[in-house]
């Protein structure tokens, strides 16, 4: 399979974060942040010059295109993967990193095309909030698992029944690899969407994007136990009202909010009667 690699000239972190969210909406699957740019990838057959222009024109940024093969993308991603440290809590690194780990938790990720290495603000926000939650003995669903990083962290925090689901085949394969590599083979990794989830859950982790969260809001409510919580991210600060309103209509109540680089992480509980 071939991809279009789009290299965008942009330096401001806030602009990079917004562009990632907008490009995800039109099918871009992988991103690499550089000091003076953002590199985005999309399957060649899904690339649209008009759609790309619609996203980039308001920002007045320049970009270049390059046709790449899937394996080339993997090598590029790996060569630019650096360790991530959530201070005092968790270190995320690749197997080729030779470093001293001083945090209580360590996750080793094979960095490929799947979203969720800890670099993006949304993943870091999710991890930080998870550190303040009780996972021991809980049944957990990681919806849109990407690399499997959050499911793996839930396992390390004591969750005993974990399902990790993603509708992208590459993410599924990468999650299986990372789950095995972190001695978390008990995690059930599935290829599919929310309908592949079995039963109800104490905690649902949903680090996806606004569109998917809105589409599945009522289903997330139905999949949650009466005293359960759902942790959501992939949400821009400007989308807080629309997400909170949809969550309230579904039956949730906002319990906590975290923010970083114009991104939100929201914790919802079910309303008590």
C-alpha cells in the first residue's frame, strides 16, 4: 500500500494540534511532529487535493507532497520516536531506547503508524488522569485503542478485565504486538467498533475525536455500569460545549476536566437518579 506524505510548514504547537484534529476528520491516519513542521499520512486512494486545501488555506501554510510506501513510513516514525515521561508516574519508550527509568510505571511501545505513543497532548492527558483513578479489579474498555498504550496502563494499574478495540487493522496488529511485549496478554484486543465490546464496563477510555464521540455518545452510556465512568479526549477546547451537551443528553454528568495545548480530557459519570 502507498501513502501520500504531506509535509506542512508550521512551528506553533497550538496550530499543529489543531491541524492534526482537522486532518484526522478527513482521513489522515498518522502524524509526525517536527520542530518546524508537521508530517501527515493518508492512504493514496483517499487523498484529495481539494479537501487538503480546505483545511490548510485558512492557516496560510505551505506544504509539499511525497508518495511513500508503508514500510518507509514505519522507518521514519521509528527514527523520530523519542521517550515520553509523565513526570512521577509513567515512562513510555521504544525497545531501542537505552535509558534509566525512574517512574513507577514503564510502557514499551513499538512505534509504528498507530496513534497513541504519549507524545500527543490527548494521550498524555488521559494517562495523567488515569493516574488519579482507581483501576484495581475493574472491567475496562479502551475504545479506539491505537497502540494499546492506555489498555496496557490500565492493566498495570490493576484492572483485571480489559478489552481494547480499534477498527483499523494496522492499529489492531500493533496493539496485539504491544500488549504481548508489555506482559499484558490478558488484554483482549479486538478488530471492530463499539458493537464488538461485550457487556458493560466500570471504566471506558475513549481517546478518539469529536466526531466519533458524538456518534457513539449514547452507546457509550449504555456500555457503562451504573456507577461507572468514561474518560474522553481528542477534544479541542472550542468543542467543550457541544461534547458536554451531547453527554448530558445521553445521561452523563461532567466530573472532571483537564486541559493542555488547546486539548481537553473530560471525565463523565452517569447521573444518579
